[in-house]
C-alpha cells in the first residue's frame, strides 16, 4: 500500500506540472495585458512598459513560468495584480466559505440521492420511480445559473422567504440562522444540479443490477427478510461503483461552486476567480487553477484508494 501511494504521488507531479503549464501559457497568450488596466489610458508607451516590467511580464513566457513554479515550491503564490496583496492570503480568507458550500451540497446530494435510488430500484416502474427519474433527468439538464435565477424569482422576489445575495445581512454581524438562510439556495443549486441526480441514477442502476444476482436470490430463498436482503447483501455490493463517483465529484463541486458563488454574490473562491479573470489578475487565476487541478488529482487518487480498501478483490502492491 505504501509503495502504491508513493507511486501515485510521484505520478501526480508531472500531471500537475502539465496542467499548470498549459494553463499558464493560455492565460498569458490571451489578448490584452494586465498593465493596460493599471495605467492611465492616456499614458505614454513608456509608462505601459514600466508597468509590465514591474509586474514581471516583460520576460519570456518560459522564464515567467519557471519563476512561478519556483515560488510555488516555496509556498508563495505571488501577489495579486489587482490589490498587491499576497494571493495565498486572499485564498485563505475565502476558501473556507467555498469548502463549506461544497460540503453542504455533498451531504444534501448524498443523503437524498442514494436512499432515493435504493427505493426506486426496489420499487422499479412504480409511481415513485417514475417521478424520481423525471426529477433526476431535470436535475441533469438544468444549467446551474438558470436554476439559481428560478429559485431567486420564487423564494426571494415572489415569496420573500430567502435572501438572494451575500453570506449575511448587512449590518447584522454573525448570526447562524441568518447565514443558514443565505446558504439554502446556493446549496440546493450546487447539490441538485448534477450531483444529486447523478447519485440517484448510479445507485438505482447499480442496485437493479445487483438485486438480480444469484446470491441475492439465494438470500431470499433462505427466508431472510426483504430489508436484510437489500441492506446487508445487495446494498454493500451496489455501492462499490459509487465510491469512484464520490471521489470524482470533488472537483465537480469545486467547479460548480465557482458559478454558484458568482450568481449569489458569495465572497468565496468562485467570485474571486471571476473578478481575477475579468481583471486579468494572472497570479490569482493561476492559484485557483492549481487548486482545481489538485482537487482533480486528489479526487481520482482517493477514489482509487477507497475502492481498494472496500473491495477485497483489489490488491495494491
């Protein structure tokens, strides 16, 4: 197991380097320059060139990337072009809200999608199965931003039940119930849009396959209660494929949080990413890209590791 973990970690290094290199070159080759946003539009070309030198943009791209990697290895993500603050400091300030949103959405989708999939597999072609399948199909089809606007129209504008923007009411200070109300719609959007529907469909299809196996029929023929057959014999094997899905959902939740935070004006990583892209804040964009790439690699690794721990047929040398 130790050798396997070490090998996967070593394999992740070139993957992350490749992702960051491609991202770095694409970002820097995009039209426009951050210096153009920081100098007076009426300034002479010398002022523009001086600003590019101050930002380190006058050097060749491969030199800029090498210097960025060296700083990254030292734990330095650079300074924001927007406000001059360390990027790491800005990320730390906002990432807790993003992870809270991701965790809440995961719990909602996991705790609803999997039990609903089990029920619909056991009661295949029932009214519950048809309604839940339609519910899942709609969830997979809805764009997050459009679903968020529908919720705002219903619960904020029409009913006036929930706030539409921010993490807390202005001037109120920290209040747990107030923050919970602000997070209800973002969590629903992030959890329902793809994740809940995906867990439901995977659980249902996996359970339908397992409950037709011979060992499940044998358990029924022995006179075991249906609940025992489903939860002790069928469910344990049906959930194995879901482990991979849960691991791969980690970067998916992060990507969905970027859109959700922007729509609901939540001060997390997503809104910071949008602002950084619009302001051509290269260090901040690269930091967020690196976090996303790390989550993708970590999600795949954790899924493979968990699958091997749960399934005794898989051995890691």
